[in-house]
C-alpha cells in the first residue's frame, strides 16, 4: 500500500510540475467565434497528465509487482502515448479530421491487441463473434475518446469527470484483485486531480487534445477491462452516460439540421447551457454529478432496464431544461 501511495503522490507532483512548465512555455489557445473562453489561455496541460501517468505507472508495476508491464498493459500504454503525441501536434498544427480519425483507429487497434494478449482473454466461439467483439470494442474506444475530447470545452468538466470515473474504477478493479488496472486507474486519477487546481474553477491552462484524447483513450480502455473483469460490466458507460448522451444528441441534431459534423461548433448541451446564462461552474458540477449518479445506478441490485431508465432520466430532464432556456435566450444559431 505504501509504495502505491508514494507512486500516486509522485504522479501528482510530476503532473503539477509539468503543467506549471507548460504555463511558462505559453503555447496559447486563442479564442475564436466557436470558443467558450474569451481570453488567450495556455494549452497543453494534458502533457503533464499523460507524461506523469506513462512514467509513473510502469514504475509502480516494477516496485509492487517486481516486473515491468507485459504486452497486455504495454500496448495500451503505447497507444495512449501515440494518440497523446499526435494530439499535441494537432493542437499546434490542426490536422484534417480524417487523419485524426485514422490515428485514433490505430490506437484503438493497439488497445484491443493488448487485451487479446492478456491471460484472461478467451476467443469467442465463432469468427462472427470475434468480429462482432472487435467491432464493438473499436467503436467504443473511438467514440468514447472523441466524446471526452468534445466535452472538454469548459473548465474542469472533462478532467473532473475522468478523475471521478478513474477513482471509482480503481475501487472496482481492486475488488476483483486486478492489481495492474487498479494502479493504472489510481495513478491516472492522481494526475487528473493534480491538473484540476490549474483549470477549475478558473483556468490558468487548458488540458488540450493531448490530455482529453490521451486520458479519454485510457478511460475507454478501462471501460473494456471493467466489462470483462468486474461484476459491473457497464460501469463506465453508465458513469459517462451524461457525456455520451450529450455528444450523441448533438451529433444527431446536427445531422438532421444538415450541419457538417467536422466543423467546430458550440452546440453541445453543456455549451448551450453556458451560452444561455448558466454558470460554467454549475454546469461542470452537474456533469460530475452525472458520473456519480451513473455509478450508483449501475451497482443497484435492480434489473438492467430499470437501472438504464434511472440513468437516462436525468439526461432527458437536462436536455429539456437546456433546450427550453436556449430558446428563451437570444444566443443565435445552435
């Protein structure tokens, strides 16, 4: 326990040091007409989160398990590193959406390959089941990574949601003696929590795509592992339900409106809420509550349908509330 605590503290300290360095470097995010912020703010805080996680987690494995992570953990870590590096370059150069999606796809395949190499992996009985499992996992990884990236538009929302989810996942993994995943989730949570004071409630730095996509892929990977290893296979979809619902609703609404999906916009529910006058701090706290509510809903000893209805109800009420206020407020096209 003491080595793990030391590793978590070390990860938080290293993350904070690197974040402070990125503030001094001052790669600025200049606000545009699609931005939620109004003044130039440094970006790249996610570099501190991801580097600290990728450096400290192998050390924790070497210290506590006597060996470095095997390929089952190494491939997902390399996928996170690849996506984070590309996302940092994208933060600077703004690559085409197709290239971004391609790199996300490569990272997703690396994660799935790592999971297939784990001792717990059992091949499905038929080729169809194998392909269906791969397709489902691939879609989950890419969609969830993008959802956590899209939701990173106001202070603390994405980082705080992922930190809460990581802490809950660490408890779930520990309950089934998945030591490596427990350590990974705790160390990621420590890195995210170290970032929050720099970003919430007021932002001295933004996480950037390097953080939202890198950490987002890690959370999506944890979700697949939780589905396979824990007693609550839907714990991550339930915890991220508010975020996944927001993104799905927004994408569908833009499709029906004929708006290009690759174009930047400010029409997510959380953005409409702040544009309609709701405090960004309040909106962030609401989404943090959605994560906790999703976890509670998932572990209740009720039928799946009833638990799904329980986690869906707040999203429907939130959607109706936001749309009503957006229509009552002159915020322009949305």
